[in-house]
């Protein structure tokens, strides 16, 4: 599993800069800041060879001429001189490089996507590691912001880990899960839709305003819910679907599919992020084994938005069989089924289990129980409740109605990635938000890749042999050796190969790229 975070980007005091150009400066700034830049050169290009963003899991491929430009993620964006020009003033350092992509030494990718800087975390095998390497991305973004602030000729740039500018624009926080190819996609749709429509109760980030432009009055549970318009579909920026059908596995396509989840909020809360990944992984395991609960919503899109608007948790929602259930009841259905499923397969056993399932189930149950009795007791864990509590305190102190623009500013300031400015980080530093990981563990994930997936191989190639790595992707690393006329492309199609166990000795014993490749190609790794 892994995360993709598009950061909101803003230049204080002006809106005259091209957002794509600003995003290139974030990538470039980090290439200067990272200790791996001497090896990687900050120039490792993305290998788009095996990418096909128009393949649909339902069995067809959308013609390129019919696709929306935002769907063509296999084409690197380009900027013209006119696009990067200031509308006023001449203070911009126009010689600043336009860097669109960087493959990091921790196995992640930092790049420009839809006019936002995006950090895509390396592949991991459990929800706690998903939280760790996603939070590492926030430190990557922070380092870039600090570097830009100290660079003459560049405008100050602020980055926000949120999902909307409250002016009709939304940007994504996506998740990816490896699944078996043989599982019918219809099973995924049936099993996931009610879960996704109600999952926001445990991992929503909260939002001031309703509707895509935020003009509706009130608070809601999710940042993203109002931007979804379809149940199933291929798009990610228009007609957003609850279930995305992009069939781009980034792995052996005959064996695997990558479930691309676009419905989640960007979480700063470690507990909410942990529940987002952990519960979804458990539900997917149930779907694979045919044990997911049989719940079907009469109108999934309307329910998704109604759940988000009902932060007091009192509404019921119509099922296709005529029953009405609260969102909390639907979450309990999934938890009870997951508990039974884990007990049957032994994954939650305290000694013989996998070490993660029991922890996720226990936290899920604790949160659902508290939601049913006193939700505000979860203000240190669940992000939307933490934000709501803070907003209510401001409202009580200053007699503010929900239309007061100061509340929208508080909402925005919550997600500022600078610890001295971001309200989430202020609460974290005061001990008001629960930490599941120590700061040094997250800082370590900025530098080092996970050890139990192919991300280890990718990251270590960048660290050890960066000058010889001219391209990389999730399923490849491309070397260029001075002694060879042709590039050497190493496929990494199997996500659980290329681990430290399988390749660590090779990196430790190979002083240069030529030696490394010779030994790698001589034996199974």
C-alpha cells in the first residue's frame, strides 16, 4: 500500500504566479536540500514506459483523443516562457530550473502533478508504515519550503496538506493497494462502496463550508465528499467517482491490479491516517475472500455527501433493500465482519497473527464506540473532531457564526505544513493530538526506504549509484554506464522482491554501479 499527496500551494500576497512553475520550484528546492542530490543529481527522470492511465478495469481503454487532459498522467507537463512570466513586476529569477520530477533515496517520488507538488510514498506492507512514510512526505515538503524562503529571487511559497481551496477546486490525497488480478472488479465495487461512503467518520479531515465552492453554511466531516459526482469511473479530476477504475498495476499485470483510491482526505492526524489504511486493507481482504458484509446504498453519492454534512451523526441513510441505517451502523457492520474474518483466518491472534490486524481492529472498535457515545472524546485522535473542537472554541470565544470568514482561515491554517504556523502541529506539540510514531522514526523515513518491498531497491539505487540512474518508476530502474552504449533497464515488477533481505548485501558489497549490475544480473534477487 502507499499514499499520494497533492499539496495545496500558495504565494502569500499575490496570485500572479503560475502554479505549475511554483511547483517545479518546490521539486528543485528539495533536490538542492537533500543529501542525496550529489548522487541522484536531482535529475532522475520518470520512466513512463509501462504506464497506461487510460486502461479501465472494466475491460476497455479510453481513446487518447477522448480523454480529458488531466487523465494523461503518462506525459510530463511542459511550461512555456509565457506561462511562467509574471503578470506584473520583474523580480522573478527566470533562470531557476524547471524540475518536474525527482526520485528520492527513500523510494518515494516528488513531482509536479496537475499544478501541485505531489509526494508519492514508497510501497509498504502495513498501515503503520503507510503513516510513517506519508508523514515523511510532509517533512520533504517542509524542507523545500524552508529552502525557497531562504533563496533570493524566489517568491515565498506556503504548502497545505488539505484538499480544497474552497473556491471550487479540489486536489487529491490518493491511496493505492495491491490486489490479485483474478478478483472480479464488480466484487470490489460492491464491497467497497458503502464502506467508502461512511469511512470519513474515522478519517475525515473536516471542512468549513459546504458545496464545491464552500459557500454553503456549516461544518462537514470530509474535505472531499462534495466533489464526488459518480459511483464508478476512470476520471480523477472531473466527474470524480467513489470507485476509481484506473487499471495501471505498476506490477506484473497478469497477477496484480492496483486499486487506486481517490476518495480519501489528506490526513495530518496519525490515528486517522492509520485507520484509513488499516481498515481499508482489512475490507479488501474480506472482499478477496468473500466475507464482506452485504450492504448496498440506494444512492451512494448522495449518501457520501449526506454523511459528510451530518457531523452530529444522527441521520439515517436509505439502503437498496429499503432499510435505513446510520453511517455509524454501517461502519459497525464492516467492523463486525472484519473481526469475524480475522478470527477465522487467525490474523488477529495475539501470538500467531500478523501483528497488525489485531491493533487495527482494536482501534477501529474503540473509535466507533466513542463516536456512538461522546464523539468529542476523540478530539486527540480523529482529525475532523479535533478540528471541530478547535473551531467551536473560537466560535464560543468570539461569537462567530459559521459564515464568519475567520473560521475558513482557521480551517486553512490547520493544514499549514510549517510547525510554527500549522494549527494541527500546534496541538501536536502540546500533546493534544496522539502520536503513533516518534518524530525520529518519521525523520528516518525521509532518508531511508522501507526494507520489505521493492522500494528498498529503488531507494538504494538512488543513494548508492545516483549518477548512473537516468530513470526510474515503480516497476523499473534504468542505469547508464560509461562502458556500455545501451541503457540497462532493471524491471521491478514484483513488489515484494528487491527487499533488504534479497538485495542488501549486493548494495553493501558493490562499490560502483557496474559491479552492482554484474552481480545483480548473475543471480536471482
